[in-house]
């Protein structure tokens, strides 16, 4: 094999590797049919514990969010929203909640273009199962009527509706 052919092959492999790494850093797409249940007591206990250690500092120990969460701060960013029924978490399908927790708010994907947020990406910090446990815990605190509305949001998303 000549040197030029070998160098070209190596360059192609490097480009493929860089694309793969960039895609993984941005996070894989999540199945729109993802459903997070609230009936596994062990999962809910884990989620409660993980929420307390990873989420409560911003979103509140009682899922209440930061004060004035709908008003932009001087830096243009919004405070952390509540995850209880008074917030908008339940307005989003499970797949989107998982995606933005795992990968952070990604403009053009889980947030509007140009949107900036303090929400970190938890990929590499929490496993997918731990993220699902946290989301299950959050959902378990919602009253039945909010769970039903969020179930409808999930169905709408599965059918290609707006989020």
C-alpha cells in the first residue's frame, strides 16, 4: 500500500471519528415514544435521592423553582422553573424532558435558537436510568389531572404534534 492511500484512509477515519464524537457530545436523539412511569417504588426512591443531590439546588427542594422564574435576569437568562404542577415541565413529552436533562438545552432542538440557559447537560454525570428515575420522581408528585394532561402531551408528540 502506498503512503498517499494510507494517509487518505487515516484522514477519512479521523473525520468519521470526529463526527461521531461531536454527535455523541450533542447527544443521541431520543425515541419520541419514550414513556416514564411513576409506579416503581425503588425507582422513585432513587429519583427522589438523585433529585435532592443534583436538581434541588436550582429547582427547589419542593420542586418549586427559583423566585420569579418567568422573568429574565439581567444576564437575559430565565431562573430555573418549578417542576411541580405550577410549572411547565408537564407541558413537555417524556422524550423531550429526558433529552434536555441528558443533553442540556440545545438551541434548535430542545430550546429556541439563540436561547441561553444555566441548565447543564447530565450525560456523563448521571446514567440514563438515573435521569429516568429523577423524571419519574418529578412526575410522581403531580396530581392525577396533571399526569393525565401530560399523558396527552406524550400522545400528541408521538403523533407528530407540537411540543
